[in-house]
């Protein structure tokens, strides 16, 4: 994210699967939106409608509780369908 903000191209690796999901959510295209707070509330509201039926393997569960991982996956699913400005 910092490299992107400074105009540099960069590749990063994240071992923690939860943090990888969160890093994808910190996209520059959203950070310039004036209505970001309203958009965030709408994404959370709509994410509650998604279900996560996937199994959390033991390696992921060692990083983050399965319920929190499921919440992040629901948010990720909604972010993938939220239109850009």
C-alpha cells in the first residue's frame, strides 16, 4: 500500500491469509472516494447476506478464528461485487 501511495510498483507476499484479504481491500481506487464511510457501511450491511460454507483448514485457523475468517470472506465477496465509482 505504501509503495502504491508513493507511485511505485511493488509485489508483496502475506503469509497470514486474513491479512492478505485485508490488504486486497486497501485498494487505491477506494481510498479516493469521498463517500468511503457510507460505502463501508453499505458493504458491511450487504456482506451479512453472504454465506461462507467453506471449510477453514488448520493452517488458516492457526492465524485467525474460523468465525472471523468467515466474516472476512463474506466482506471479500461483497467487495468483489461492489461497483467502482
